[in-house]
C-alpha cells in the first residue's frame, strides 16, 4: 500500500511538473506574440503620417513636399 501511495504521489508530481512546463512554454509563446503585435501596431502607427502626407499632396496636386514650396 505504501508503494502504491508513493507511485501516485510521483505520478501527480510528474503531471504537475509537465503542466508547469507547458504553462511556461505557453507564457513564452504569449510573450513572443505580444511583442509581434506591438511591432505591428507601431508599424501601422508609423504609416499614418505617410498616408496623410500622400493624401494631402494628391489633394493639392503636388507630387512632393518640395512642390508645395513653389
């Protein structure tokens, strides 16, 4: 009976260890995805001024910022 209890304890510990390892792996993947998302959002935010500038110059008939000084 003592051996059976010891085996159960070891199996539970092994299962908990595996679960912990899986949680740590998922947390690492989440961290990578969060960083990728932040990079994507930053790139999109960087596009906003460029798009606005292009629209401004297309609306005014200019082709570049230099044309607006003429």
